[in-house]
């Protein structure tokens, strides 16, 4: 071989060139993904910090434990806070059995797959409908047709219709992640259909059920448009032990925040209510996670 000639091994091979390009492309994609995550986290943290900075100085014991007074201009959110908890309790008590039961039937019992696909498409479509439309439907159906008048029960039933598609879809997708071998093994050991679902399938999919519950509670806590038409805007301090309490009008925290911010110009009170909503949502999510761990045991 002459000295001026280069060895074939010294020249870069096409595979090596492609691998370098692939490394650069993978690095670029990873950098873009990290940038996206950083932007999302920065926006989320910035929004939470801004709300807390604006709202925490205006939260006091009197603000949380008193009722508003129109004559003196005093702002208290105790009725709104309790009404929010009433709405959450009533809605979850109705929507969870309905949603989980419907998901179990669609995934475990339904044999007509075409009908199942139609129902899945309908639930996905209902999930994307604006909440103001649910409010109008709830007003026409529960307030006018059934004669409930604007009350907590009418608002809760409207929120049941609003959150039911979310609970059904999340629970159904969680049930689909349970391996088929779990079901076959349980049935092979002599378990019945319902016993297999109750002791094997549901404990294995409890995370998805809790996720659906958290998403539903998030929509309940943050809903205002639908409740303006169905639950009313009265700052009534209701007694939950009384049978007439669900049939009384009441304002939730989100509706009160809208009223204070848009109609009365009380931005400080609105930010204080927003801070309480964030804390309330965090506490509910933590309680749901703890309940999921307990159910797994």
C-alpha cells in the first residue's frame, strides 16, 4: 500500500454518520421536552405563588367563620365554604356508584361491542361540552320541569351529569389495564363473576378509580357557570342535618368568587377565595390518595 493512500477503515462509515445524526436529534428532542416541562412547571408555580401572595394576607379567622353582611359590607365565606362541601358530598355520593357501575358493566359484562363503542364515543363527546350548556339543561330539567327551584340538590344533579362521563371513561380505562390472566386465574379457582370483579379487578384498578374521583371533584370545586343557573347565588348558612337543606339555594366558593370579582369589584376577597379553593383541592386530593392506599390494603 502506498503511503499517500488512506486505509478504508479510516474513512467514516455511513452507519457512523447516521448514529451521530441520531444522537444529535435525540439530544434536541430531549432538550425540547425538558424545556416544555420547565415552562409548564414555571407557569404552574408562578400562578400558584401569585394567587397565594395576593390571597393569604386577606384570610383571617373571621373571614372563614362568619357570614357576609350587606348592610355593613362585611365579607365572610362560611356559608359558601359549607355549601361547596355539601355540593361535593352530594355529587360524589351519586356519581361514583353510577360511573363505576357503568364502567364495570361496559368492560366486564357488555357483549355487544358495537354498542360499547357507541357509548364510549358518546361519553367522550359529552366530556367536551361546555359547562354552561349543562347549566342550561339542568335549569330546564331540574329547576323548571321537576320544580326543584334553584337549590343545592339541583346544582348537584347537574354536576352529576357533567362529571359522569369523566368518571366512566377513567374507570373503564383503568379496568382495561388489569391483565386478563388475573380474571382467568380467579375464575379457574372457582370464583364467580362478581366475586372475581370485587376481589381481583377492582383492587387492581383502584388507582384509576381514585383518579376519576379526583378529576370529578376538581370539576365540582371549580364549576361556576352551571351552578349559577341551578344552585342560586344566596349566601345562606344551611344546616346539613335538616332535610330541607339540599332544597335550599346556596352559593359555592367559585360562584362567590365570580360575584365578588365581577359584580362588586372586591378583588382582594376573590383572591382570598381562590387561595382557599387551591388549599381545599389539595386537601381533597391528599385524602383521595390516602383512601386509595387504604383500599389497596
